[in-house]
C-alpha cells in the first residue's frame, strides 16, 4: 500500500500537467473500484478546471472550479499514468487502452491522465470542497507528520498510558496520518525502540525524540521518490529508490547496520503485518 512519501511523489508528478488545466473529457470505464464511483462522475469532471492538487494522508486531492474536490486513493496497485506530455527531451505518446484503465482524464492541453488499477483496491470520489473535512475517509485522520500540528507535545500526549504496541500506535491513522508499515519499521529502528514495546511504557523523552526521526525518514523517502515494492510507480512510470536505503525493512536475516552490532535483523508478524527490527539495538 503506498504510504505518504509515495503519494506525495505521485502528487508532485501530476501537478505540472493537471494544475490549472481543464478536463476536456472524463471516461469512467466501470461503475466501481474498491467502492462505487459517485453518481455522474464523468459528467461532473468533464469541462472542469483543476485549481490545485493537494495530499491528505494517503489521498491525492484535486480541487475543481466547480467547488468539488476529486479524491484519489491508489490502493495496492493503482497508478496514475501520464501520456501525451513532453518532459525535457522526451515525449510520452498515448499508449493503447489497457484492460485496467478504469478512469481516463483527457486534458484540454492534450495530456492524458489514466488511473490504472489491476487489483481494483483503489478508489475515486467527489465531495464538496467546503465539506471535505467531513468526508468519511478524512474526518477521523490525525495530523500530518510533516505539518505544524504534529510536534513532541502532541505525540507524548497521544501515547501516554496507551496499552497498544508502539508499532500499532504509530500505524493508527487517527493518531498520525500517512505513516505506514515500511516507514514505522524504519523510524523505530532509528529510535532504538522495539516494535512490541507498549506505547504507554516508553518515556516521554524517547517518544519526543521520535518526532524529528519521523520527519527525517519521510523527507528522505520523498526525496528518493518513495519505495518501489511490487506495483508502485511514480506518475512518470519511474521507480522510487528509498528501498535501497532500508535499514531494517525487508532485511530479515541480514546483518544489523549499526556499527559493532553482531545481530541479524529479525522479522515478526504484528496484526498481520511484518515487523523488522534488531533485537539488540531496539529495546
């Protein structure tokens, strides 16, 4: 599932060809993906200008001049593909329609934006921009980890007396939005905290120290274009490269990267998800 860095990278790739542009025609080729598409979706998108693109948690949001916002959720295999656009010396021609091209936005500029999703775990929805905070996918989200509302005081207060493992607490989108399994593993390794430690038993000092670590990990991942695991690609089709810098994730059985540490990276399963950690460096 794409996490915050991957979605931020996709948003950045789409912005130059979507912001300020008019959707000349929207093709909606099926009635649903993970959930049904909104009523008259093609009609409501056609002819509308995209004012700006934003990201909230793991969703791309496109504000339209109709006072509606298009929500895009990539799911496990969703990709936003750009064609008919020149980047530097390279022109990306329109490909032939593919089986899993479920929504196609034909921009007046000649660019085409295609939402391709083989597994159909992605989603699109339309909502009134003014009421976006009430949308069922957004209303319960916690603050953005790179935003001003996330700081040491907030995280300490949220984790105080919490009896869940720290791994589960950091994955809770009501506490912190956009952070997923890959980056929680990396954060906990850098913080030296075992993923099974109860959140409420970690000292306020150690919890506070995770805040800049969370920001550093996400910022580095965004700069690298995200992590390409299985289906994820950037909007231009290129791979992300942060996976080459993983310190623990997907490194089970390999040597810990901490100097002088002789332990191997361990993998366990927590709530159906893999956790990777060093049993010596993380306590």
